[in-house]
C-alpha cells in the first residue's frame, strides 16, 4: 500500500468499488485480458496468475515444494495462497465453485 494516501478511507472504498464494477462489466475472457493487461504490469499479472495456478494443487494436498518444482512459483507465494484458502475472505472458493457450474 502507498505510504502517503491522498484519499480518505471512504474515497478509497468508492474507488475500489468502481474498479470491481468495471471488472464485472466485462463480458468475455478477451475483454478481461485486455483490461488486466492495461491495468497491471506484466509482473503483477504474472503474480496473480501464479497465485491462481497453484490453487488446484493445494486443494489436492500436494506438498508446497512439489508445487514449486512443478510450477516455478515460490514456496512463499504458495504458502500465502494456502493461508488465503483456509483463512481468507473465501474468494478462491467462490471462483472455484462458479467455474465448476
């Protein structure tokens, strides 16, 4: 997070909600890809993709080091995703459930 915020907490939340609304307005993978390529640096997009890519292996119980070896994703990142799967806001589970439908 930025150290010197110029927006109030309420303004920050409104900006965040506008971002999420913009994402919800997109209608295809191509539109999402274009938006995220504009929004994120290549490294940020790679980090997001890395996090999502290890979720299935974590749910299967694959050891962190094996996931790291198979994917090239750091053990630290894998641990962060694992914590979110067990103690996060539930977003991964919602997305996984909806993908299966």
